[in-house]
C-alpha cells in the first residue's frame, strides 16, 4: 500500500513538474538588454544556521570607454552586521522595529571566502566607503584586478561566499518556522556608468536606509539546494528540480535581462497558479491568507492588462508573487525583477483594498525599476513616483473611480485622492524637493518622492489628455526599457510629445512645470479672492456747455460691474482655465497665464457673476487646496447643515454614552 | 422575562417628562459645539463648489482639503468636546440620581427629579468613582496584555489567526465584565434609594443582587441591546438608502436623529426599570 502510494505521489509529482515547467520559458530569442552582468550561482541553504554557502561566477563586460583595474560589489547584507553600518546609523527604528535590541544570532552578514580571476589568480579585496567616512561600513567591496580591464573586455570572476541571514529586517531575513526571504544576498556587481556630466564612474553608493538599488542588466542562472520540505519562489523561471540523496532538492532558476535576483523559502507556502496571456503567475501565500489569494492574483492580472494597453508589453513569461506570513511581514512590500512581495492579514476585509493596491504598486515596479531601470538611489522619483501614479490609475480603472482604495460605510477614498492628500497634508509643503537622493531629504520621502510626483504626473495626464500622455509614456518605455534613463531622458521624451500640445492648449511651458514640480519646493494654490458687484449708474452731473448745458440725474442702468480677483497663494507658475457663470446662464471661459500673485477679471453687463470656477475639471491636481478654487456668491448651505446636524447628533451620542457609564 | 421587558418599556415611556430634562441639557451642550462647526464650515468653505460634493456622498478630497487648511479651526472644537464630556460626566451623576430616584420611587414630576438629584448626588458620586476605577482596571486588564502582545504572539503562534480570534473573543468577555459592573452599579444605586443604605452597604447589597440575578438581568440587557442595534441598523440603513441629500431629507433626518437621542434616554430608563423589576419584582405594578 505504502509503495503504491509512493508511486502515485511520484507520478503526480512528475506530472505536476512537467506541467509547471511548461508554464514559463525563461529564454528570450534575442537579448532585450546589454547583459553586461551575468551570474551563475550555486548555493546550499543551511536553514538551521540561517546560512547559505555558495559559489558564484560573474561574467561582467566593461561597457565604458575607460580601462579599469578595479571591480566593485554591493555587499548590502553587511548592513545588518552591526550597529555601526551606515544603514543602521541612518535609522534606529525600521518599520517600528527597535533594532538596538538585537541578540547575537539575529544579525546578518556576507563574506567572500575565495576570489579568483579567470587565470586562477586569487585577488585582493577590501571594503571601501565611497559615500561617507564610516570605515565600519562594509556594504561596498573593492576588488583589485591583476590585469587591466579594457573597454568592451569581459571579466570573469569566480568566488565562494557565505551569507548569514538576519532576523527579518528591511525586506530580508529569516523568521520563525523556517521562513526565509533572500534579497541582497550575493555579491552583486556595482554598475560602471555615466554621471550627469557624461563622464564614466562607479555608481557604488553604500547601503542607506532611504535608498534601494541600482544594478546592471544580465542573466541569472541560480541553483538552490535546500531541504526537501521547502517551497521556493524566485526571480526568473524554474527550469528543473532534482532530488538529491541527502533529503535535499536542487531547484534551478534562470532569468534573463534582469537587474537583480531574489528568492524565498518557507515550508508552509500554498501555491496558487494562474495564467495571463503569455505570463505564468505563481503566488506563494500562507494558508491563513488563501481566502484573498485570488484578489491578489486578479490585481496583478489587471495590472498586466493596464500596462499592456497604456505603457507597453510585459516581455517575461513569468511572475512570482509572495504574500509573506505575518511573522515575516518585514520582508514584504518590495519589488525585485519578476518577483514581488506584498503583505496581508488573516480575514482582510474586502472593502479595504490596500492589499491589492500594494501588490499593484510592486508589480508596477516591473516597469519602472525592473525594465526602465533608473537609478533609485539618486533619482527615486523616476520609479517610485511613476509606480505610485500607475498604482492609482490601475486601482481606479478596475476598482471604481470614487472608492478604489476603501469604502467603509460610505466613507470612501480613491487612490489618486489618497495619494494627493499624502502630499497636501504635509505640515511643511516646502521641506524637500522631489528630485534628490534619498539621503539628502530632510523629511519622510513618501509624501514627496512618491505622492507629489504621482500627483504631478496625474496633473500632466489631465492637462495633456490620456491619449497624448499614454503616447508619451509608451515612447518613454520603449526607448528606455532595459536601459538606465536619467531625469533628463524623461524630460526629453516628455518635451518631444507634450511641449507643443501644452503650449497650444494653455500657453503652458512644460519645462517650467517639470522644473518647478521636481526641482523646487514651490506649491500651487489657486484661490478665488474677492468677488464684487458694483451697480452701474448712468452719467451724473452737468454735461455740455453754455446754452446746451444740461443736468443729468444718475440712474440705475440695471447693469453691473463684476470684479473677480483670482489669486495664487503659492509661488507655482502655471496657466489655468477659469469659468465665470453669469446670472443669465452664460459662461465665460478665460485662461490666466498664472504669472504673478493675482489677476483681476472685470465683466460689465446686465448679469452679475454668479459663480467662479478655477480649473473646473480639476486638471491641476497638484493644487494643494481645491476647495478655494470655486466661489458661489449665493451658496446653498445644505451640506453645512447636514454635517453640523451630524456633528450635533454624534456629540449627543457621546454625551449619552458618558451618561450611561455614570 | 418578556413580561418584564414589555413592562419596562411601558414604564420607561411614563417618565417622558424627566427624559425631556436630560434631552434638553444634552441638546444645549451639543448645540454649543454644533453651531461652532456650522460657523467654521460656513466661514471657510461656505462659498465653495466643494460643498455640493459633500451633499450626495462623502468626498475624500473636499473633506481632507478642508481639514488640511482649516484643521486649526476645527481641532479646538474637539478639544472643547473633551472638557465638555468631562464636565458632563460629573453632571450626569446628578441627572442620573434624579432620574433613577424618580423611576424607583415612582415619582413622576420635575420637582421630585431635582430633589432626588440633589439628595443622591454625593452618594452616587462615590459610587461612580468606585466603578470608574473598576472600569479602568478591567479595561487595562483585558486590553493592555492583548494589544501589547502582538509581536510576542507572532513569535509564539504559527500564524496570526489565533491572535485575531483572541482579539475577537476578548470583546464578548469585555462586554460581559462591563455588564457585570454596570448591573452592580445600578443595583447598588437602587439599593441606596429603596433601602436608604449608605454607600458601602449599597455596594454590598448591589453585589449580592447582581450575583443573584446576573443571568436574568444579562438577558434583559441583551434584549435592550438588540433594540438598540436594531434602531442603529435602521438609522444606518436609512442613511445609506435615502441619506441627507436635500433640504427635505436633511430636515427629516434631523428629526429622526433627535427622536433617536430622546428614545435613547428613555431606553436607559427602561433598563433601570427592568433591573429593578427583576430584583424587586413585587414592589409595584
Ligand atoms: Zn515602490
């Protein structure tokens, strides 16, 4: 019986393997990227010691015109080696976790035990600190090459390394019951790229609390050997799985045109699979979250569809989504190429769609970070801002314009409004600019780099119209996918597609708009100032000369002079549309070029100005107070009555409750 | 039990004039804040088109722009609410003394309301203080360990599921304990009124009666809670399906809200009456 069962399981297992392997193909016919950093890694996980032992071969091409005698590696895992690392010094609290109380076994590090070049010569290496003078920081490794590396030459390095995982911290590590999330877990080549001035240099920033990653494109071939009990998920696609005699299993993953490789292992993952066109979707989710697994998968399918329609095709045939168990939540909400992590909770309510929203956010990073691989460390807005913008667009397209994010008993919010409010609710709107490296910001980066950028893009989309905006983004994506664009590259594409349109539509200067939004702390706040009606009387007094002189009594003509003052309370300069509604039902449309602090509009005629609406379609979404953009001279105060009555009712209820207690 | 429930409802309505005193006091206090809300909204966004967004349904942007820009005018009102609740807490001891005195002694006039209020105020203040301490003690006992052990629970359990269930089950337990101290408090006060006991003996007698009639009283409390839930449900349902979206509906809802508040006061009288009936069922009709 037991034998029969074993045979049955084996058959099912083989069938399952064949089926799952058939679902993704990691090999592209033609390379999408320059593929100058390629890795072959063979590793063994010792889950008891929370350690991996690995061999790594790096094949790296010098794409610069410079001759190099040094190679640099990210060793970001060493951020969690002690309290002296630059990462740890830049924060003593990560996601509410007090890291000062760590015990000896909960730290993590990475160490190279052997390093040789293609001639077999062993190479010298040392830790360097290009970002600061913190000699204790070991997040960047410099390897002295024995032979000079000429332009277009290929460097082959072979190494052995050991990595100890920390207890979950900042998106990586282990948690109880053998949960593992591996990110920044191997020595990864730093890119040697152009600086803003066009010269070439290592881009090797030390690990910092406020920045993520920037790396070269290449192929990853990773063989992971673990205990058989583990369910794995990784960047790339599973090509084969071989059971070993020592109760372990070796899983072979391959991914092409990726900038990084992350993976996870946990014995209690449930696997949910789905297919969207050519994309095999695999969700790893703990059993207790399975009830909303389908929600997460649908969110990603919606994203795939939206991106294909509005930005460009997802070229990979695979995507792994991870919903970490609660004990490993600190490893969630992060993006790696073809591998994204979200986060949820048992019995998550269906009317709060933050779990979908976050998954969509991480998926959007496949486009902005994964493919359009801008430098997150130096110009985070190019990925985080764009991603937040698309997260909002997708949520509103598929989950409702007014209530995409949540609807709790009628109190609802859509994503773009929620995002905008993250920015507009700042105490100091002018603390930071968008376009600066994370380590330079004085305050929280989320409201500015994520939210203000997304609101700026939302403004641009509304001003240009969806069609023109999409055209611009499609071209930006096509031109810069599998490359490393900088801010100027986005400006160039935006200029190419939108400058004339915005100029002809509103007399608007796109460069000025981008510059003010991204590089200054200016804010925009239009306001309807004074609205005055002055009755016009006929001529009053003596008119004419000598015998023709005549006294005329000034009489009411029934005409009025309506004076409206439009103000800009901030210092942002942008043209704006204004509608003036008259008593007789006529509407006068004007555009103010937005220069200066205010502009008066004067209308004369038998009808008074009844109401004024600045930017009636709310295109300038970046305006920090939309309530003062309109003015009714005879407002209906029903809403005020409604909310005052509600307030009185709830005050009475509060009094009742107090009365009940005593 | 149903008999006591129905009898208490009838009896509660008999004290409608006394209920009116409490209602008026509460309305005046709530109005002082409500009028300020009206004034702040009128002065800040009173002329804005944003207001029409708020009439048919809630609008996140209008609401938050209002809070972001005019929050400084709104927050003092909520600051006042805190003090108001504190002052009212003391005053409600007085009002409850008056109403409970009348209900138990079956005196249904404004003059006896005021004289009972004055007569029992000090004794009931001591009782309120005693139960306030117990209330905080019970709340701390239940919620501090549960809320502070989230991290530890994640380390201890395999998933967050047990923690969620502990959290869910803590609510009935908490309400059970609160019901117990509420019944104890009412029984003690009734004892003081009925048997002219001092506070210590009142509490002792109250505890004895609470224990003796606990499940019976709890059932009646539960029935009244159901009435309240039903009322709240109807209100929320009406709010959702009709809503305060026009001049007429706003007027109708204001009347409905005030009716609910007034009925909530009588509802409390009914609860007092039923608790009294359970323990002293034979004293009166
Ligand atoms: Zn992001």
